């Protein structure tokens, strides 16, 4: 009887540990370490306060999604699209956003420290007070982006006329 009860407990706990990756998209969901199918269309998703650290979302469309105050640190998001997404005060530390599209996105106070932003598109996005310290921004597009008060890759703060380029 005890062995049967113990077996049931193990089954319950093992299925509970994997349940997070199968949970529907919603506020405060925990997708830490989850791997998702490439190329999914999650446009307009509502994911504020969510944990997406160490998650894999390759070529996923998050256009017009609400993701403010979320943690995407050390995640894999290459070639993903965040057009007009709201990532206000999100943590994106050490994540891979190579060739990601952030056109028109709200990235106010977002923390990209140490992230890979190679060929990322930030055209007309709001990066006010964002942290880009030690990020790789090779060939990234900042045309029309608001960089006022942002911390640039070298740790210096962008000054008041920093639209499209970080002016000291």
C-alpha cells in the first residue's frame, strides 16, 4: 500500500514539474527552461510579469504583445518579432535576440545587459532609460529610436538629443 501511494506521489510531482511549459499564455506564467516550436504566431499575447528565462522561442511572433515586467534573461529569441510589443521594465539580460525585430516596441527601462543584439531592428522603438551595457549591437538598426537616458554598451548614459544615435 505504501509503495502504491509513493508511486502516485512521484507521478503527481513529475507531471507537475513539466506542467509550466504546457500552461496557456497568461499573466505571471512561468516558462523557465521551456522549449517551444519554432515559428509560432503568438501575436497579441498577454504575458506581463512572466518568467521566460532560459526559454527558447526561435522565429516566434510576439507582435503587439503585452510582456511588461517579464523576465526573458538568458533566453533564445533569434529572428523573433516584437513589433509594437510592450516590454516596459523587462529583464532581457544575456539573452540572444540576433536578427530580432523590435520596430516600434516599448522598451522603456528594459535591461539588455550582455545580450546579443546582432542585426536587431530597433527602428522607432522607445529605449528610454534602457540598459545596453556590454551588449553586442553589431549592425543593429536604431533609426528613429528614443535612446534618451539609455545606458549605452560602454556604460555611458545617452544624453537629451539621442534619437537614432546615442549622443553624450
